[in-house]
């Protein structure tokens, strides 16, 4: 379960997921757009006229692919939302598809003509998976909806059974909410149409372009929406000089597709650097020749991309304004030759006018669109490209030759490192998905009594083959700021185990390790909420090095924990970061001497150092725990000091809860034989 602790990640999860979902759809979009071009040219030029079966197959393929687009978008969007929100990447997309298809059937007059076959329905293909995913992330946290609360079955099965009720609740909620959302959209559309119909022709065309482009920015086919507002009549209406509006739009406004995206393609291509947008632009050229630009819209993506909002909306409006006024002068000739919307740019200008002036004017409009897009492409590069971060460094440091030589190598290295890091993370997540996390307990022994005084909770992973391994995955999760997944799981499991001990009449003190990066307000609130019923029984261990690097913030959290009767300990003291002045300022209660300090006590200097550190810490009022006790010789030495507790393999390794419980019961009945 991924807890949404980092607000910045939570705020970006939607846009990150939308970007990933759109890019993942590029192969499907290219296939869909290619089928549209092939279908159009097959009918336009009577290709395969002697093989009607082939014509029918091409037409059916085009229809099916366009019809499946919304379902593909639902699946892709819900998958990446699930990944970024920490949800189950199978159950969450299935839930989104169920909600989407059910909502589509409610909108359709006939069940055999489902509403998702309409390309205009793709707006709901973003809204519904977003709604279902965030609701599932919220409702899945409600423990009272979990059907299985124990640990008697496999973690994998338990996790999926506990999704049954949240799955059903979210399905009901989304199905209930969507009719009201649809009604709200209808009301807004009605208000828009009421004002829209009062406009004269050219302002109405500009408004149509504005609405269409804004709609495209949300991932919805803009032309479908504006046609729903004013029907197809306006598209066929004569606009100027006997020219229908649809001819005006295809010839002078949407050059390369909605948004005049030939301008975007050229703006990307004229940049010398290699970057994501440029690579997508190269890939888009073959289809853009036929005015198909879905590869750009979903590949860059344009959808919800703030950098391209202004040029994508206003480039076609500028084209329309210029073309309208130039046509009024009569400088451009026009014939009523019928042309397809997939006729290539420049070629359609020639077919329309048989004049080089019209072709030249189209080239001017493309150049203007390129000029509009260019600064926004540069802005996108400057904010998103590692390559250009290095170039700015070169400019600031006036280091030219060496950085020039290493710039491309560094870029490649960064990409390779990112791929390796992502591969490592994927492997870790896969291991956690198929394995089962367990919490083991290593006993702490009171040196004066020889009895169990408490336990340290340590994470272990049981592999599918039954082998139990240490927490090798923690470093990778920490690197990706995902360690809070484990921290919160440990907190909840410690709470459950303390309840079991309390039911058996035992009240041991348990220490748990929390990564300092995650020891912030939300984690402290979770500690207080989960463990408030066990006052003086919980201790949070903080690594010394991390404490020193952020002492002021740590002290605030420690003070709050202390008020909640949760004590704190400094772990790994003496590992090379020790700052003795820090001991005089900290309000931590316990110091845990690292095993490395004990390992050097076989030498006189090592013994003297250990003894003096014990004396110093005791005089400052700290409880002291000696870690890493593995031999009788080490134990004998520790008995000569003022150490409070010892911990190590001489007594016991970390063990599962039941064994730890039995170990404590045995220690209560008799003093340990090793004492």
C-alpha cells in the first residue's frame, strides 16, 4: 500500500500518469491514424475496386480501431495511475474499465451501439479512470472494509481479497456520480451554445477554433465537440468568396492537423539538440503529411502540457485571422474542386486554386506557426532537458572544450543510469509483489538481569520458494523516495504484534527503524495513531548520520514523539559521523553503540575508547545499548562497563513473532544460560 506522504508526488501523479498513458498509446495511435489514411485513400481513389472484401476489411479495421481508442485510453490511464498511486496494476484498470463501459451503456440508446464507440467520448476515458483510481486509493485504506485481517494466508491472496469491498464501493460511487457530472457538462454546453449562436460568421469560426483547441488539450477530439455544439451545418456553410468553412479550415488553419502542427514539427526540427519532442516530431512527419497529428498530440504529449497551451490554441487562430483578411482582398484564387481532408499540405493548396500564390501563402502560414511554436519549444527544452542543464552549467562556468566533448557522453550516461535505476526498482517491486514481507524481532537483554528487556523490529522478505532474506531492497526504495511504503507497513505490523502480546499478558518495549527522510509530520501522526495505546512500549531508532545532517528538524519530531510517550534512540553511534558536541544538545533518550566499536575491543586502545564513551554517555544521562554481541569474550568485557542492554547473535538472531514470544516467555521463567 503506497501512502501518499509526499504532497509534491501526490500533486504530480495525475499529470505524470497522463503523460505516461499518452506516450504508451503511441503505437496504437500510429496504427489507428495509418488505418484512417489508408481507408480514406481506398475510397477516394477506388483502390482494390475489384476486391470489395479488402475494401470492407480496411473500413472495418478503421472503424474498430477508432472505436477502441477510448477503451485503450482508459486501460493505459488507469494502469499508470495505479502504478504511480501504489495501487494494484491489474485490479485498478479492470475497475476503471468496468466503470467506463457501464457508464457508456447508460448513455447509449442501444446496447449494441455503445457510447464508447464515439471518439468524442475520450474525455470520459480520462475522467473515469482518474476518479476510480483516486477513490480506490482512498477507500482501500479503510481497514474496516478489509475481509481478511490476520496473517494466516499468503500476503498475495490477502491483498487481493481485501480489494473486494473497496472495488465494489468505488464501482457504485463512480456509477452514481457520473450521471450528475454528465448533466453538469450538458448544462455548460447549453449555456455555451446560447451565446455561441448569436455570433456572426467569422467570430463564430474563431470561437469554434478556440473551443476545439482547448478541448484537444484535455485529450478529447475537438472537432467532435464543436460539431456537437453547432452541428455539421456550419462546417458546410459558405464562409468567404464562395469557400465552405471546412475547406477554409483544412487549407489555411489546421495545417498538418489540429493546432497547425506542421509549425510544431518544424519548430522541433530546427533545434539542433536531440530531445524527446524532436524525436516525436520526426516520427510524426509521415502521418502529418496527411494531416494526421494524433502521434504528436499523444506522443509529446500536447494533452495537459502547459508549455504548448498557448501556441496550440492560438497558432490556428492567427492563421484563420490572416487567411480570412487575405481572402477578402481577392488575391488568392479559388475553385470548387472537392478534396479529401487527408490531401497533403501544399498539394491541397494547388488543387484548390491551380495557383502558386496559394501554395506560397500556405508556406507563409506554416512559417508563422513555426515562429509561434518555436519559443515554447525552447521553453519546454530548457525546463525538461538534462542536456540543456549541462549547457547552462557550461555557460555559467565558461568551460567550453572539455564539457563540449563530454556533453553527449554525459547525456547518454544519465539515460543509462536512469534505465538501470528503473530496472532495479522494477525488480524490487516485483520481488515485493510476489514475496511476503515479515517482521522479525531480535531480543535486547538487560545486562544486569539477563532477561529480555525488549525487541528490535527488523524487516525480512520471504521469497516464493520459502527462503527468508534480509532487506536488500531498502536502499533501492530509499533512492526512489518510496521507503515510506515499508515504514508505514512496519508501524502497522508492530501495532498488531503489540496487541497480540498484550492479549497474552506481556508488554515488551519494541524499537523500530524509521528512515529519517520519512520522519516528518505525517509519519509522526501515523505513529501516534497506530501506537498510542502502547505508552512507553515503542522506541523509534534514528541513524546517527541522518540525525546530524538535519538535527533541527529531527529534534522537533523527537520532541513531539516524546510528548506521545514514544521514546527515541540514536542507532549506529560511532560509525564515522560521531559529533560529541551533538550529545550535549540532543533530547534522544538512548544511544546504541555500533558493532564496529565493539569489534575493536580486542585491543587495549579499543577497550579504553569504548569504556570512556560509556562513561561520557552515562554522565550525560543516556541509556546505552551495545549492538553486535557475538562472543562470550565481548560479553565479559561489557559486564565490566556500565552498559544497560546488549543485543546480538550470542543471544539470538532476529526471529518471527511466535518464536520471539516464546523466547520472551522462556526468559521470564529462568535467567538465560548464557548470562
